[in-house]
C-alpha cells in the first residue's frame, strides 16, 4: 500500500450555512489523501496501474462546484464519489477548509476532516 496526496487545492465556491454565504461565495482549501496499492505502478511506470491525480482533482472540483450548507457535507460527497468511482482506493481522508469564515472575529480558516475506509468485499 501507499499514499497519494493532493495538498493545497484551492477553489472559490458557494458553500455556507447562511444564504448570504451561498450568494457571495468564499475561498476554500482541500487536502486529499488516498491509500491504494502503488507497487505495480512503481514497478511498471504505467499510469493505468495507479490512481490518476487529474481524476482525483476533477472529482473534488465537481463536488466543490455544488453548493452545500456544511463543509461536512461537501467532504462526505467527495469521499463517496472517490470510493464509488475508484475501486482501487482503500482509504480516503479529506480536509475541507473555509478561509476567513464569518465568525464575528479573526479566524484564518475553519476546517473539517473526514476519513472513509472501503468495506471489505466478500
């Protein structure tokens, strides 16, 4: 097993609990970590034997474009998409951050982190 990480992804999106947040939008950050078997790709140098970074990015970007009230919901959607569309992925961890959240004070970012493991198939 090995890990692929996409760190520091940035998006402008329209998530937020308050209607105003969904209208004006905000900057968001995503860090994504997946566990998968990297041995075959390491030996062969063939893209089809690993998880393509571009595919991972596209899945995250598509879910970031769909507005949600909660960061938890956005993160959960990404986990579900990755495990549904990439069968070689055994575990996914995602952190979604909202920059300068409207808290009434100084806060650089609010972040949620979720992890999902693939269930063992019988």
